[in-house]
């Protein structure tokens, strides 16, 4: 027969045992790997928003190793960069538990940045002049391109290719150079303006010249040496 004191002791022991069992269960509870992926995804999205980069992004987070067994974090899980994120194409994100349980884990991530860029749509040889018919715009992952890319290409029209280019190559300013408008030894037209009077003369170019470049010329009649600015093909204007 249970007395009142025995009953109280039994109830106290039952509560204590339940509490211990609860603590053991909590300590044995595993951390959700899907939750870790969500934290890493939010961390990356916030980073991209703060960086204010152009284009649309697609974030991929690799599945954690299914054998990974982490105790449930009873505090905040903080995401961090293990090192400076210079290449977002493939970059690990660190996750750290800051509760009573201490652990650190890294998830491999991949980012794709889609942006409309200009592609050269045909085979091009060095020396050809860029025109708009050579260009096709396409939305691609620019992080997979290992060179500078161009979205707005209009300012490059008229430039000359300095190398051979294969079809579907992203356009880059590095593959172009300004066209040579005046060649050394060529006879070119020079415009001299003074007030309301404009005089044309034939001069010899003493050096190669690109648009708006200053070159030396020689007047073919007087032999006088002058400074001139290149305006167009075989056309210069006398400098004051």
C-alpha cells in the first residue's frame, strides 16, 4: 500500500525521469539538413541583393552528405563566407551553430547569373569591321564566360577585329580596336579654319592616326610641318 509520502516521492522521480529523458532526446535529435540548405540559400540571396549585380540569378546548393549527423542546434545558425567570395560560380558557404552545441559545416553552392549579352553570330577574320548584322543578343550565364562581356555594343560599331572569331563567341572590347583612319605616308586632306574662312590643303601623314588622335603632317607645297587631328578616313584638321 502506497502512503502519501511514497506517492509524492514516486511522482517526483517520474517528473525527474521524464525531464532527463527529454534532455537525452533533445541531445540526440538531429539537425535538419534541409533547414541548413534554406539558411545558405537566404544568405546567398541577401548577398546578391546587397551587391546590386545586374541580371537574374539561379542559386544551386549541393545536397549535404546523407551520412552527415549533426546534433540539433538550440541556438542561432549563422552563415558565413570561409574566404573572400571572388568567384560565385562555385563557392562554399559555412554554417555555424552558436548554441550550447558547437559545430561547423560547409555546403557547396553554385550561382548562375543570366544576362542578355552580345554574341558574334558568324565566323569573323582579323581586320573585319564590326557592324550590327554580326551581332545576336542572347540571355546566358555570364559567370561561365571567362572574359569581359558586352551588353550594349553600339559604341563598338566601326571598330576592327584584332583576331579571328568563331561563331557564338561573346563580344568583348578586348577583341576589337579602333580603325586606323590615316596611314603614315598617305596623302590626306587637311582642313584649316580661321574665323569664317576654311582652307583645304593636301598634306602627307607622318604617322598612323586613329579617330581624334593628334599626328604630324607635312604640307606638300610648302614643306611646312604641322600638327593635325584625325577626323575621318584620310581627313584631318589643322591644330591651332
